[in-house]
C-alpha cells in the first residue's frame, strides 16, 4: 500500500494508540496514519500559488516555506538513521540543509544568502523517495505491542507526530504569506459564518485537585518528553470567562489605547511593542479605516465573534486592562487551572472521540468559528478554535527525562521564557489535539492562539525548570545527589553516617556544615539535628542548595561527551530528605572569617574544604570557639593544595619546613591539639566527581574526627 | 651515664653494628658512640680562638661556624620529632634557624643580614640540653636487634652519623679560617714529618667484576640511602698511579702554566677559574715567592710529599695535562675502578679493623701524611689521607629508595653535577670511613680531597640518575610503569593482552604504537612482534621512553602532597621487558601527518590518542594505508574532547550535527567502515592516572578493534 489516500479520506486523523491486540492491524493503522499525515502536509502547501511562492519569507526571522516543506521529510531520515533503523541516507545534502533552523532565529543567524535552496520539484521528488523508504520500514520493521520508548516504531511515530506539529506551524506561516501568493484548497475550507459577539462573563469554578503527567510505564499514546512524569496541585477556586476573548471583546482594549498604554504591558511586552510597533493583533488588517481579518487563504470582513489571535504579551496586556476596568485581578489561567477546567468539562481525549468536541483536528473548519459555537458545560471552547495562552512557563514534571532520539525537544524551552498554550486550534491534529500534550512558545510568538481570562487573587506558581548548565556547579550537584560512579558510594551520606556514629551519646541540637556546597550533608544532618546551618563562600552553590530546599528539586545538565549533555533531576522526596529539609538554613559565609553568630554547635563538619580556603589556619584556629564542649568537629580533605586556591605560605601541609616534610595532618595537630582530642585514627573515604561519562576525578579524602575538651 | 668521656677516650670511634646478641650492650655502645661523637664535634670547635671567631665566614657562600655548631644539635631534635620519638621541642627558634643552609648557596640566598645569630654560650647551653634529651632517649627507647630502617634507633644513628659528616665539613671550614683566629688542640695533632715526594708511576690493574650496593634486608651497618641497592659492572684492565698525586707532582702542572691553559680545563672548570681566578690549590699559600701550606690550625712549609688537596675540576685538568705529557689517556678512576682497586687491596672495613689501614678515622694524624707512608699491596693510600675524586657522578643503585626521615639526603645530588669521592680522609670518621659509603660533591667543592689518576682507554659510563621532575611526564611514567591504584590494573598491559587476542592467527612482524607516550605498550608488544615502532609527538615523552630503553631504568618523582614528592624507579628487568626491548624503535612523529615510511604494519595501536590530536580525522583516514590487509587497528579513548587540544571543528564526536548528537564512535564508523570491519562490540577499559597520593584521574576508555578488509 503505497499510493496516497484518496483526497476525501485524508481527514480527520486520529492518534495511534500504542497498544492493541493485533500487530498487523497496528502496522496497517500506523501506515495509514503516516500516509495521511504526509499527504495532508503536502496538500497544505498547495495553498502556495506557485513554486516561486515557496521561497517567500512571511516571517523575516524564519526560513521560507521551501525549508519547512523539505524539513519534515528529512526529519524522518535523520531520526531513523540516528535510531539505527536506517543505514543509508537518501540525500545527505538535503538532510543537512533542511535539518535545522525550524525556530525563530536571531538577527545574524538567518542570512538567507547562505542558503541555496533547491527547486520545489526536486524537493517533491525527495519527499516521494522518503515516503517509499518510510513505507517500507513501517511494512517490514519488527513490531511488538505495546510500542515503548525503545521500540523502532517509537521513532516512526515521532517523525509522524513531528509532521503534525509542522502542519500547524506551516499553516501559521501560510496565513502570514502575502494574500496574492496563496490560493484556497477545498480540503481547508474556512467557516462561513460570523456575526455579533456575545458579551463575555466570569463563571465561578470550584477549587479542586489536579494531577498532570503521564506514566513512562504505561501511557498508551505517543507523547513528547515533557508530558511524562508527575505533577499534582491544589487549584483554588477562581472564575473564568465563559468565552474565549473575541475580536470584539479585544477591540475594547484597542479602543482605550491599550497598545499605547505602557502600564498594561510587561517589560517584555513593552520591548516587543517597541520593536514591532504593533497597534493591533497580527491577523487584523487596517483597510480604509476599518479592521479586516486575515484567514488562512483570504482576507475578509472582521468576524467579531471569532476569537482573537494574539501572543501572550498582548493577552496579558488585555488582562491588565481588564483588571483595571473591573477592579479585580484578571489574568490568564495557569496550566493547572486550565486542566482543572477541562477536567470539569469531562470531554474525551482525541483518540477516543467519534466527533471532535470543539473546533479542532480540522474536523469542523480550516478557520476559527464563533466563540459561542462549541459549548461544554458552562464554558465554550474548552478545547479547540484557538490555542489558549496560560501564565505557566513550561517546566519538566517530576521524573522528567529526555528521549534519546530527541534530547532537545523540550529542554531548551525550560528557561521560564516559554509559556504553555493549551487546548489546540482548529488545525491542531495528532498529538497536538491530545489532552496530555504540552506545547510552549516564546511569549511574543504567534500561533492560532488566543485566550480565556480568569479572575483569581492567587498568584500563579512558577515551577522552576531551568537546568543548571554551569559545569562546575553541575558536577557538584551530581557529586552530592547523583549516581554512584566507579563503584564508590555517595560520599556525603558516608560522612554523615560517620559523624552520627561519633555523636551517638551527645546532644544533637545544632550542626554546622561549613563549605556545604550544594548542601547534601546539611540535608542529611537535618534528619538528626534540630537545626543545621549550611555555609558556603560561593553564592552560586548556596543558591542551588537553597533552590533545592525551596522547590524540592534540582535540575542540571551533565556533560556526556564533548558538548553533549544529559539532563538530571533530583528531588528531596526521592532522597528521603523532604520532611527534615526546613531545619536547614543555607547562608553565604566565609570560613576564614566566620561571623560570631555561627557558634554553639554540637557538630561541625567541613568536608573537602580546607584545601580550598585562602587561610585555612584561621579557620582551624577558631573552631573551638564555635563548637560546644565535648562537641565534634569532623574534617575531610584529599589535601590537594594548589596555589590557585591557597597561597603557598598558607598551606597546612605539602611543603618542607626547616628542611623537614610537613603534612596537613601535622599542622592540624599543631593547631587543634590545644582544644581538641583526635578520636581514633584518621581514615580514608573515597569520592568521585564525574566530569564526563568517561572521565572522573577520583580522590581519597582523609577523615579526622576531633572532640573538643570539656 | 651522662658525663662526657675523658679526653683521651674520645678517639677513635667505630661505627656501631646494627646486630648483636645483647640489647643492653648495644644500648651502651650507642650511648658511648653518641657522646664521643657529640664531644669530638664540640672539641673541634675549640680550635676557634674565641667566641667572636664563631661568626666568621671562611666561605662567602656558606654560613659562619656558629650555624654549624648549632646545626648538628638541632638536627637531633628535628629528626626525632619527625620520627615521632620526641614530642616536645627544646627551642623552636633554634630548631628553625639552624635547620637549613648547610650547603653552599647561591648569591642571593645567603644574606647574613637576615640572621641574628645567638651567642655562642647560648648555643653551648642548647647543645647541653640536647645531649641530655638524646641521652635519655637512648637510655629508655625500646630497642630490638637488629636495628632496621623503621627502628627508632635508626633515627638516633642517623643523627650521630650526620654529626660525623659535619665533623669533617667543619674541619674544612676551620682549615679555611683566618690563621690568626684558630689555635691548636692536642686532640688534633698534625703529622710532623714531610720531605721529598716519591716519583709516581702507573701500575697495571687486571680486569675484573665489581658488585656494589648493600642490601635493604640485611646490611648490618647504618648507611645513607645511596648505599643501598645493587650495581655490578665489569671493569676493564687499567693502570693506576701508585701514589696519590702529591703536592710536588701537582707542582708540575702549575709550572707548565696549567691554571692558565684553558684546553686542560672542562667548560665547567673554565667557568670556575674565571670566577675564582685560582692559580694554585686552595690550601697553598704564596709567601715571598714560595708556596707554603695551610694545615688545620697552622701554616707551614710546603709538605711536598703530602697529597695535594684539589677539587674535581683541578684534578681533571691535571689529568688532561698528564695525558698530553704522557701521550696516553689519563683520567680519574670511575667509582667501579676505585672499588675494584680497593677489593684487590683486601683491606678490612672500619668497624672490624683493630688499627686503621691508612691515615683515616683520626687514628693517625689530624693532617695528611706523605703519600708513601701507607702501603697496601702495590698501591699507597688505598683509603685515607685525602678523599679521592672519581669520574663518576653519583647515582642511585638499582632498587634505590629514600629513607622517610631524610628524603633529600641523596636525591638532590642525582643531577650529574655531583661527583663521587671515595676512600675518606685523615678526619673521616663513622660512616665516612666505611667501605660502602658514597659521598658526592659539586665538582668545584673543596674537601680534604685529592686524587689518584688512572690510564685507560675506556670511557667512564655515566649512570643517569636524574629524576624526571616534570609532573606531566612523571604522571605518565607512573601510569605506564608504576603501581596499581584504586584497584585498577595496568592499562597498557591490558590493552596489549587484548590486541594479542585479536592477532592470534595473524602475522606478527611489525607493530606500531602511535601516541606511545613513555612507551609501555611498545615494550609489551616487542615481546611478541619482531619490530615495534613507538611514535609520539612529544619529544619529552619519547626521550623518557628512549632513556628507559637505553638505560634499562626510569627515575622520576611523583607528588605525594603539595610540593612533597616521592621517588620512583622502574626497570625493564623487573617488568620482564629487558630482553625484547631492542626490538622497539622510538621516534618523534605526528599522527596527523604520518611520514610515508610508517607503513606495512600488522598491528597499529593508538591508545588514548585520538582526543589529543589536532586533526583526528586525518589520522583515521590514512590508517588503511599503513596497516596490512587483514591487519588490526586497536583504538582506545575516553573521548574527552577539549578545545585546548583539538579545535571544535575537528572533534570526532561530542557535538550536534544537523541537530543530532554525533558521538566519536559514529564518526569512527563513518571514516573507517570503508576499509575496516569493527570486530565485536566496543568495550570499556578503565585507567587511572595518579596526580597526588590522594587524587587521581579515573577514566573509562572505549576500546574498538578494527580489521582491515582483504
């Protein structure tokens, strides 16, 4: 079965479920899904009037259509080669040229002079070859059910779903293309009616609990990495607008001079206004003093009752205007609130519906429809029509991990600059139309997206999902919280275990973890001590410890090879440290100049600190003033003295004095013996710091335990 | 027993044997040895006329007498503290001030303004306290026999023998002190007679074998570290002068203008002449146109038949003059030749003689005696009278190791700049008078030293004993030849074992070890391959490999802590590599631009090379031209790509290309698959590079084995 589907069979599509009873039926289903997707994408591009139109650049920061036309095809080949399903390329030059540059670029990146785009017919020919290859693979690859992350069919589905995303992306670019260069296609008919917009109103939504995230184990639909994991939240009661904001309702904002009233706009919004000089939504056209409207392939009279298409910045400015107008706090919903509202509506998920419960999946129209057309419960357009901006910057759910075939699908968006859009638009198909999907865009970006506003006095929680990329800091995160490497157990846990053995019969009120770095020892101590102070000279490290305490999780990248990174997440929960974490206070501080308030400790631990201090003697000399009588000081160090950290004159050991070797242990005795007794013999404890997946610093710390005399 | 010995009982002393039947007798013997040594040293300083004389500086590059007077006492305390035998210092200030600066210093080091030397009486008082402490320790410390390197009594003996050395050193400085500031002491009487010198002649010595070095296990005398280990040599026949060179014989050299004839002098000798403007030996005095002589405490008529005191440079210049005069090759003896001559003489070692078989151990006079006074066999002054300079720069015997209480006794002299002196002088006592002892001084240095010359056409072998101190190089020496660390076996042996498994049924003629570093893989391959080429870009590393091949041993220091180092020696013998080593050819070469001659190999190994090349692709692309059909290429690397070694554009992996991750293995396949087949799966082999005794780089190399297609 290689031919394309008959025209009328192309739509609608339904996401393939990963499970099933019959392998051969599933194979057939995937084959059909592939061909439909591939064909619809090609059909969409027939909207361009002629081949020359493929080279137009409707967005000056994005490639011309020809790139996107080639891109989805090369994506199949590139990912299937990467997945080692395919061992021969079709056209290396295309597969490089069409590979990257999907997203908006910076000013200097996108110099179209660098590109010598091929002829459309050649790309069509290439697409035909790709279709054959993928068809052959789907027909012949071993298939077992359910399909999992590691299955070759996961790669196939990834490529199909990727094309679904671009289907919508290209429709936005087409809608931005000069009206003279596009033509209608009967497969994509616009909705014919529009009229007066209904008056919007706020409807109460009761509080409730939401649980988001699908399971890595048994979710039965293809999903992008950001959908997996767990997230749950209590949603406070709020009120939400009955309708999405219509063009008419948005007009109010324009008429009060909203685009010229800076206080409605965020700083980011003002910068965007300054750059674009925008005065109205992007698909509005000013013509002879009236507003007209740009649909996919035509300009038309303004459909006032259709939802407005805006970016987040515009939606947010509207909310600020509305807040002032109503005298209450109006904003966009959070992702949690949106999910709560959708849960209440009780609508089905795309693979299971007979008919779309909204203007979505191209099941109804190739344009927006009136905001009062699709009702579910008390609300309209719970899904579909246009995407709905939320206040929530996208983040990884607990347990997030990247898929090895697409490790930069989500992680570059975990930067608090990409906000989640929910619900899908009229042209959202495949995974885009699924409940669990989570797409996010830069806040100034255009999709077929609008918004519903909510009234709530509750601030939206921004989940931090920024991965620490500073490698010095990341190495320490992994050292404290990460995996065991080279058969060496977690150092910090071992040190705390040791300390606890020596303090069994002593008070356990206050403990100090000096040089706490990213905090593991502090958190471990908090399980046994009433209060723990974690001190570090480095604000960067302390901030990570503090973030972990506050957010319960730590995200960072670690280098695997060269510049390739892996993504790591660790939580206090998983480490059994969540409950006691509040007992820790992390502070920036200088061990060589310790403030007087740090005193009265029953236990002081300085792990691998001494040989990184600028004046280690000063630190050792005041210890007896900070620890209670009979209190314990535990010191560990591999004694790697280096001039970059400690001037040679300040080294505690590793030099000759009066011709004789002085070791660090000698100097510690010299300084500490007056007030402390060394308990037992020094002992060795190994530790490993990972630099890459194949390179490690492996050290042997000497651990000494000192008890202050009574 | 604390009082000093009666005057007449002070001399002579005899070295204490380490074994014995009675612990208490041994304790008594050591106590006596200590007090005699301590007292003689103090007696020697009564030669200074008054206390002010203690502050004179007879050598402008050495400290005044007061330093040496204090030094030997503080040495006891410093070493006994270091050995943890003593836990309290007597006077920290003295024990620092008198601790270092024994040797000649450079111009800028010795600024006497920096020193505020104490009063002589205070130092005498300090010496009394030290005597008490040491006496107490000798009396009370646990003693078991035999005394070994680890015994507390070894530290005691070290301090006593140290004082014996300084006894002679101070006698040289006293002999250099202004004659008006010294006075005789009946304990140190000069020999009363002198007369006409005998005519010297050369006497044949038959060839023979010598074995030097004492055993770490069962030598029964205290020895300095450089005496231990093994060394054996075949000594070719030579002829030696019957007498040491007398003042009269040396006069000839002066009379022919020897001090003004540059061609007699080595470059070092010419530099010394230029600096000192010397015109005659240092203890000769020109007075009213005649040469007079400086003995320990008096100036006297020139004793023409006494041996001349000169440094090595003067002795060597004399030999060069003599060579020209006689028309044969005259030089100083090597250490081996000296030992051979002494073996032939059959004289006893100091602890066992009833009476000294020469003018030594202060048993005969406190000055030289005529060169024809002491005969043993056909030669005179086989030992004693004055030290005899040799051609041999001091080196460590095979198996050399430093003693932990004095790790810089010998190693700073292993620099090919310190020549061995043998036989002892009239004032050599203790270990100095022992057969096995090996002292060495800078070639321009003065002792009571002269020489015997030999005629031989055989060049003296200079045993290289310079420790490689460049830490980058040393780390690699230890990585290739050193200990196993962190439970990880030797990487290079493992790699060769692996290579041999894959080449079992293939020809084993030529192998290439590219990036051979300090050569372990090359040497291991040479056991199985007819010829092995070891190539490295670094001349420094290749030189070390080459040195190991040539000299059979490799010496280097490794960092223990801070600046403190350990000394390591490894030999091809001990590694079982000596026999096959000649099959290796080490060459400097560039793997990215390999000369055409490097071809026709049955096996090529590139261990941990790729990620350090500036153009790794170029290296991989020519491999098939260098390896025979069916030949094997074994590549290992931890893929730690770094811009400092390889520009990012040249990396084989660890980057994104067209948006997808590229690993090094991907690129290797891309380049090698045309001509090679990957045998089996890549495998991991760990390796560990030691940085300090507590810090290591621990990596996991990926090993791939490729076979060239027929």
